[in-house]
């Protein structure tokens, strides 16, 4: 039973933060027991993912297609949160977006002004159309004082058949090679922003929240820094739960 794998602490917690990749889904498929776990946890759970490409609405649709029910408001994604927090802090600012087209649309919907030249901020996400010109524009903006917001620090993630899929952190390495050491903000795990947004959504505190995820270096380290209990989603546990 997945409930046994999830452990009693999850069933007792006021808020349960769930990682997505490798925890609820892998390769576009729901992992065994994930649907039952979401049903059982209901409104006490939220997804916190370093996804730096999709909007919550897009991800809710992907989840639905995989047979997982999760309302959009309980899906917290690093890319969308980067946009949301920037639009709160600097409403209407000009932002150079090295991200997906859907996150650029999300930024416009939040009142930000996506720019290609002069910018007050740069949002760096998983930009699959990253180019030399974009790198040059971002380096120029950051060296000129634009705030750099990085959706997640991940270098790669595993693709089908063990292929390497470059992530936002790999693009950050290229940018920092051009700018030298500059201050920047990271939204995704293990930094606190996603955890805090998840708890705010669920109305839970660190003491009443648990984080369930497969990556001790991001899910685990980030949770423990905030005093949130971390439960590791081990693959064999999920398999047993099926
Ligand atoms: Mg994961």
C-alpha cells in the first residue's frame, strides 16, 4: 500500500509538499500509487517542482493525462513562481526572459513587460531555444545591473534511456562565464521560495509540514533548512506500494 510507503508522518501532517519528477511521475507516466496518494491526501497536499518551463495550468493538464488529479492552485512551479514573485516585487518591469514561450505569456498576464534589449530583470529558465544572441543580451543586461532571477540550479535531468537533458543551471553556468561572479536569486529547491509558497498555499507551518521527494540534495536539504520533515521517496518503496 502506498500509505505504508508514504508513512504515518504524511498522513498526520497538516501540509504535505510533494515533488513531481521521480516522485509522482517519471517519463510522462504516473508512478505506481501516485493517483491513490493524491486522492488520500486531498487538499492537504501541494506539488512543489523545480519545473522551469510550464505554467501550473499546463502541468495540471499533463497530470490529468497521466491519470493524476491535482488542481492548478496547488501546483507550485519554480518558473511560474519566478514570474509571480518578480511581478509582485517590481510590477510592470521590463524583463528579459530566457524561458519557454508559455512562461513569457504568463509574465505578460502578470503585467510584466518581456523585453529583448534593455531590461530591469532577467529570468533564466529552461530555455530550449537558448542562443548565442540570448546569452549575449542576458550578459549585457546583468552586467548593466539587471536583477538576475534563476528558476532552478539544476544542471541536468535524466531523459528517456538515460539521455542527458540540460537544465536551467547549465544555462546559468554559461551566463556566469560571461558575467563573472554576480549576485543572483534562485527560486527552485533547495532554496526556500517554493517550500514557503507551498506552505502558504496549504496554510501549514514548517512544524506541521512534511516534504516527500526523491532527491535528498534538493528536496531533503531545502526542507531541513526550514525545519520541515523530509521523507525520501525511494523507488523500491513506490514499487512495493503498487
Ligand atoms: Mg524529483
